[in-house]
C-alpha cells in the first residue's frame, strides 16, 4: 500500500507540479496518489489548473500586422 | 555560420516568437504602442548582439532576455516603483509568503468550491488581465513568462537574470497576489462594495 505524503508536503509540491518542474517520478507518483485520495487538494489543483488556463488564454496575443511588417522591414536592412 | 544563413536563422527565430514577444511586451508595458516599440527595439538590439548567442538552441531565452533588458533600461525607468525591490529580499519575505499563501488559498478555495465558483469561471479576460497588470512587475514578469509563455523556471531565471529559486518563490507569491486580487473583485466582497458603518 502506498504511503500518503499528506497535505503539507503536497502543498509544497503544488506549483512545481503545475508548472512541470517536478522531475522525480517517485515524487510525482506520491503527489498524484495524494490527489486521488484528498478532496481538498484535488479541488485546489483543479482550481489552479483552471486559473492557469484562463490566464494563458487571456494574455496570449497575436502580434499586430503593422508590427510584423515593421519588424520584417527592419530585418531586411540587416 | 555564413552571414546569410545567420540572417535566415535569426529571421525565422524572430518570426516564430513575435507573438510571444508581443504578448510579454504588452504585459510589461501595458500599452499597445509601447509594446510594439519594445519588440522592434528588441529585434534591433538582438541582431546587434548576435555574437553573444553562444548556443542556437538557447535562442528563445536569449531573445527574451534582451527584451527584458531593453524594457528595464528604456521603459521601466519611466514608471519605476522602487518599493517592488523589497518583495523578495530577506528571510522574512519567505515567512510572509507562506503565511499569505496558506491564509489566502484557504479563503479562495472555500469560495471557489461553493456555488459562487460560477463567477470565477465567468471571469472576463479583461478582469484577468487587470489582475495580472496590477501585479508588481517582479511578479508579473515571472507569471507571464512561466504561465503564459511556458518558460521553465531555469529559462525564466536566465531571461530575468535571477536565481531559479527566486523564480519559484515569485511564482508562488505572484499567484497568491493574483488570487487575492480576483477574490477582492468578487461580487459582494467588502473590497468591491461601498462601506457603511
């Protein structure tokens, strides 16, 4: 039976997990095991994921055409 | 590399990153015109500094580091807020961060978990952008690079010229401040209504 790391350890790993910065497979497995058994942490991570997705979609911008033209002309002079 | 090949490599790299450059520049300057000028200035400076690109696989963080440097040297001077420099100095800020994170996150989670979560899901893009733009610059730049553009902590550290550990703590603090701002904007919050005593 897998050992549960507990909420305090999970909170420590929260953002590293969200940002893909956890590189220890055992730690990832322990964290995901905790999420599967802790409603509070599961809700929290879902909230963070949703917020991340909303931030990403709101802040991503296509560059204006006049900027692309300006940069192209600039680079032609190099 | 032959000069024409170098130019082609540079142009392709810029074209592949121009939307991301503009997105980051817009969040840094918070003005369309300034963001466009910042990107154009970055491209010009980057070509002038092409000799400093030691590893072509590192083109993206190298280019964004130049963007950040141009922003710091040419744009931030105009709107500098000196108090920001104290945010991640000293051990006290870590304690403060942990306290703020735990306290705020619990409140935010309780709120998010109840029926009012619909408000969170219905947040307009403009409300989110306002919350991002109101973050102190030290946190805004880290949140935008990691969360919006998908830079790793190490790449973000390289872009901003700070330690990876500082990126990690600024991400935590930046997210906490962002959630606090959204929490205070929610309908019916004390911060969002007039006070009567």
